[in-house]
C-alpha cells in the first residue's frame, strides 16, 4: 500500500527527510516526480505525468504524500519511515498495492532492473 497524511498533521516536518523516494512535501509546495527518483519525461501512472514538470500541491494546509512515489519504503526499510517518526500517527495506509507492485514501483522509480 501507499500511505497518506491525514488532516491531523501538525506540520512538524519530521517525516519529510525520512522518505527514500522524496514522496513527502510540505503543504502548498509544488512537487515533481523526478525529485528523489530517476524518472524523466512522460511517465504513465493512472494518468500521464511529466516527471520534470512541477505539479499542483495535493494539500495546501498539511504535509502530503505523492502516492505515485510512495512504496511503503519497500527495498529501503522494513517499515514506513514516515509513520515511524510521526508524533501524532497521522501517516496511514491508503492505496492498496501488493508487495510485488510496490517492489515493481520502487524499481521503476529508481531505474533498477
Ligand atoms: S511510506 Fe516510505 S516511501 Fe511512503 S511516503 Fe512514507 S517514507 Fe516515503
Ligand atoms: S511527521 Fe506527522 S505531523 Fe509531522 S509533518 Fe509529517 S505527517 Fe505531519
């Protein structure tokens, strides 16, 4: 699964540097798929996204997770690092993805075979 951040977030910023895929952004910040990954050009997820272009923030008020870049930390850590450090437990499981799908996503994000 990928995780999401709920509105209980107190904007402490502890989770952001812990993400191995740079999937976490401060509320109101534009984001790019290419940040923290090897992605370049047009990438197909549910829709087509230009990895090199800034995208609209997913939240204006609290930190948010870019689902496309969240792999539940698979291949890097044994458990989701954002959830581990969050003082108010507001990083929760969201999108349902199997371990195989998450590993495939991790390899795709970082251009691994
Ligand atoms: S679970 Fe891991 S990959 Fe997903 S947002 Fe949290 S720190 Fe990043
Ligand atoms: S660690 Fe939790 S409370 Fe702090 S910014 Fe991240 S999601 Fe929000």
